[in-house]
């Protein structure tokens, strides 16, 4: 009888959220694939794509926590970025071909005024190389296929657009300006498009040369783990935030034992704040994460239940 040389089956990682500091050059899907191996489970997803050139906070859900990702995708986000003024590119970032270059010689206060004009509630045309679908085909696929794409503007909120540094640079003999910025933006905002629009407002063109996501909702870069640090961890050793602890990322409501039991059965209970638009994390009296609730009506209903009632 032959010897079974197959590696023993690894126990999958526990349910919860893993906050990764995505390295440059990796796609978000690359990171998910890596963590699927490390966590010994196919049940891994992410809460919002980062471009390959970008680094920073990538929130991953493992096991039952993948059901939370849809609620995290809509969270506000923060970024640190470098915008190069003086050149426009096909992709609005440094990975695309330069389409136009203009020497930069700005009047005092012009940069600050242009930044102010892109702060607050504004309309933004997404980058043409975004993942938005047009008649079932991703916009970036159409652009790379040689098509000219015109996307509709959409409302976004830029709650903070702060200039951190600026320095003169020269590219192909043309004087340009690199501007380091930090932004807080609503979900659906394209920082590449902010770079493009800042350049357009100044009449010199602009594109993104560096991007680092520093926050997704309540999860900041200081709790993110470099992917290289995780490669030596077994599934049970990964620094996963347990499912019950992840409720802190949302508006919370503590239920009574009877309310927790009713929600566990999928029943409705009176809303604590009828008309509330954002989803609510319902926590039982024992600290268990029971469900995500919809309190938009007079009676709250569960979006998804994590702690079914005991039979």
C-alpha cells in the first residue's frame, strides 16, 4: 500500500476582517488570492478596489465577514497623493501615455483657489479608465480597445482637500509642479479624476503620480498589516479582527435578549431611530454581533443575520 504524501488539510482562518497594507504593483484581486491561500478558505473578498499603482488600506472579509463588505464599500475614505501639474495622461495617472504637456508658472494663490473649487459637494466625471460598465463592458476595456469614452458626471463629496507640500520638477525639459495632498472623500470618488480636474482648472493639465489609501471608514493605515508580514502566518495566526469586534466599525445598537432572539429568527423589531439611512450593527446583550439592521422604516429589519436564534 502506497504512502499518502498529501499535505494535511489546514483548518481555515476564523471569520472576521483582515486589514492589509496593499503593496504597489499588486491588484486587489492578487491580494485576495494570496489571502485565500494564507487563510485556507475561498471565502475572502475586499471592500473596494485599489489600483495596482496604489498602496494602503485594503479591507478584506473572511468567512461570514464577507457579508459585511457591501456595507464597508460605501464608507468615506482618505488618501495621500501626489499630483503632477503640467501634463495630462490617457489614464489620469503615471501609468498612461502623456497626451499634452504645458510649462507650469502659476500665479500666487492660484493653486489654493483651484483646490477650494474642488472641495465640498461637487460633480465629478469618473476617469475613463474606471471599472464603470457601459453597455456591459468596463470603461477601461473600451479605452484600451481604442474607443473614446464619455462618462456622465456624478455627485461626490470632497470633505477635505489639503495641500501638504509642493516642489518644482522638470520632465522632458518642461517645468512642472508636484503637489502632495491629503483628501477625505465620499465613496465613488476617483482621486485620479481630482488630479485631472485640478490640472484642468489651472489650464496646465494634471495626473496622479502616487496614491496611498490611509483610511476606509473606521479602519486606518496604522492597523493595516503589510502583506509580506502575513506570509509566515498560518490560518489561525492571521491578525484577523473577530466578527463580534467588527461591529465597532458601524453605528451600533445594543439589543435586549428578546430583540436579539427576534432578529435571530429574521423577525422585525421597532426601529430605535426610524428614518435612519445608514445600516446599523445590532449587538446582543452578551456582545455578540447579531445582524446588520435597516432602520429606515418604523420597524427594523435585518439586512444579514450573523447570530441566528438558538433552536
